[in-house]
C-alpha cells in the first residue's frame, strides 16, 4: 500500500517530514489521523528546538490552512488548550 509523503501537506516540508519520522510518523495519512497536540508533545520530547510554529503547522496541515492563518486566528485558543493539557483544570 502506497503512502502519501508528509511534504504534500500544506505547511509541512522536508524538515517537518524528517522531524515527524523521528517519532514514527511517516505518511500524510498518519498526520491527518493524529492529534496535533500529541504529535507536538512527542516532538518536544525528542527535540529541544521545536517551537509553537510546529504545532500551528500541524494544525494547519490537518485543516489544509496556512500555519500563519492558524496562528493569527486561533493562537489564544491553542495556547489555552495547551495549558489545559499541561495543567488540567480539575
């Protein structure tokens, strides 16, 4: 079964493809069916230099939107969700 390269997704190029491969994600299909927050935390655990832009790019790839649009329009809700994941409100 052939798999679509990650680099075909909007906002994810060869560097993103290499980073995602380091956590076992090797196809666009895997990205599209994953929780972008889980992928982000896995990447952060493996690589010190992962920024929030990677999370924006993952969300953008899943939603087929430019990461800058995601950052501009959803930054606050994304940051609040991250905070809830790190420090659950209960």
